């Protein structure tokens, strides 16, 4: 990666206390399978460990910049980008390891004749979990909630195709330097969280596309430098979400969703309250949410100034972003699967078993009962509540005695016929069934009775569909079957 000629790309790594993380990241850059010249810039953001010494002693080809005080990732990335000489800037987190072909595929995508392409997102896997996704590019809904496509879900062929997205996760992304400079870089007010969402949002508004490149594979430890300060991260997410929403969404759209914004701000807090917080955390959470509101009120003049800049340079409307499938016409919290790394409760999969029972009704499903692969709840014209699955989805059930039957109620299926579904319990296939496109109860006898304890029930649909392709509507989700109930009898 060392080069005396002008590099085609510059890699910028913002580092804070990454003494144990930097070496694998930099080694993966050394191992890149490309002859194209690129440079590497590490910005040490006020670390008090041995990070800087590792770079200077073991990686002399890397340019090291040192911030005397911690400025946050957004500012640190801007510092590195200001020193970049390449036509393309790649941003990496210090806890990322790249596949040897990552640089080759990223530059191949960026240098191809793509009209209006501004940035590329990587196929990011969760390090330590060989088949679990971290990000395949990100989307935003009508309330400004952002999520990485596929996060915590199993990798599948759904993610093997390039697709337009709203933003690229900065754990591993690449952007044209000219576009980055035109946008003014990252908004340093964010410090942590949402700076990549905001950048991608502004990029789309300005008329530049962000594309997901499935061949550019990276592995990410995810939040290893952020720690597990749950309430702090919740505060930062809500604070920064509101700032991005005020900056980037058109006035008419904000007017249409204003009531939902108020409702879901409270709903978000209620959901957190019910998700296993300690008594002290429950007492602090309302204060942190109020702090997120106060922060935005204090900085409202600055946000409105930036909003005017966005409006003055806007070439793509919210309606056009919805039509493009990157601003999702969805109200509520984003569809995020269960973090497989656990939360320290002892069962290894991050579930509070006290919240589980022998059945899951989708209208009242607790977060602990839903594994990866579920979309937000919906209600049909008869008032029946359900959730669509993705290609596969899991629920967690707990039984105090042996059970001999699994019951599944489905509401809708493939619009062109039957959906074929394989059922697994704890990884072992127990049955297959065909779900018609209508209300149906599937009673599955279990040859081997389910023993007492925590059990994972997985539904894997063999013929998922996309409403946009099948029904010609602007819904780009990959859908399996619509489920109202799953229970052990």
C-alpha cells in the first residue's frame, strides 16, 4: 500500500484507544490484492494507550495524524480526509478487517461509468459470527430512524445483488473525494452515531447515489470502541436522529408526520423501559430522552442554518427518495434483528427468558421473543395483527413441560400461489408446509416432543418475493409469509 506516486484512493481510519484493534485492520490493508496505488491515514483521536506507537513502529508506510484531545469520530474523519490525496476516500473503523479483494472491488465499482454515483457501501459481516450480517448499506424511514440492511440477520442470496441505499456505514465505505468536499464532510456536531446516516442523506438529496457493493466484504466487531453504555448510546441516537430529521426532511413531509414523531418518541422510551433495564436505568432514561430534546432546542439555530443550506442545494425531493426505495414510507422503529452476541444474561443469545412463554402473538410480541427476520407489525382489513417474515425469521419460546405440537397461523403468503416453508426447532428441521395466500392454521405434530426450556423456532421460506417486482408497488422489502401466531401446544 506504500506508494510515492499520487494514490488513486486514500484510506482514513479514525482511532481511539485501538491498541488491540489496529494491527488486524492495518494487516488486512497490507494484504489487499490490487496493484492500484492507495495510501493509509490513521487519525489518533486523543488516545491514551499505545495506538500511536503501534503505527509508528510497525507500519512506517502509514501516515499518522494525532489529535491532542478527543474530538469524536466525525471530526477525526474530517481531519484525515483533509490530508487525503486520492480521488476516492475510504473510511474504515479501527475494528474492521477487510477481505483481500475489498479494495479491488470498491475501486472497480467507483471508477465504473455509473451516472451520479457518489459512494459505495460494503458487505459487512459481524466479526466472530461467520454468517451474521452487520450492514449491507442503510435505509431511513419517515421518522428519521435509520438501520443497516440485514443487521443481525443471516447472510443470504437476498444480499448478493447491488442495490441503491440511503447511506453507507462508515465502518467500511468509499466516497468520491469531490462529493465529500462538496457536502462539507461529516457534521461534527454528531460526534458519535449518525454521522454516516446524515452524510448519505445529504448526498441523496444533492442528487448523488449511494450503492451497495456486495463483493466488497469486511468484518466488523461493531461498537468495540463505544463500549456498552446503553443509555448514553440511546441518548446519542435520539439526539442525532432529530437533528438529521430537521436538517434534511422537507417541510411538508415533517408536517405530515408530526403527530407520529411525538408518539414514537414516547413509544421508543416505553420500549426501552420494557427491555430489561435496571431500576436505576429506568429512572435515568427519561432524563436522557429529555436531554436529547433539550440539546436540539439549544442548537436549533445552527440546525436551521444547515437546513437552509440543504434546501438551497436540494435536487431530489422526499417523494423521489421514497420512489427510489431509500426513504421508506414506514412509521415506527426500524426492523432490526436480535444481536447474537448476547447481553450477559447467561443464555448466550441475548434473551431474558423471563419474558418468554409458549406462544407469540404478533400483535403483542415482546422484543425478547423475536429473533432475526421480522418486519414491523401490521393489521389487515379484518383487524388481524401480523408480521411479515423476511426469507427466514425466528421466534423464541419457553416451555415448562414437553410439547408435542407446533401451531402457526398465517395471514398472507406469496401473491402468485403457495409459499413453501421449512420449519426448524433449535436448528433441526421438523416439518415443511405450504401456506396459501389467506388465513390458515398449520398444526404440526412433533415426532420428537420438545423438551422443557428455551427453544428457537425458525421459519425459512423457499420462495420469498418482493412486492415491487410482483405487485408493481413501491415496496422493496423481501417478504416470506405473514404470521399472526406461533405457539407450542
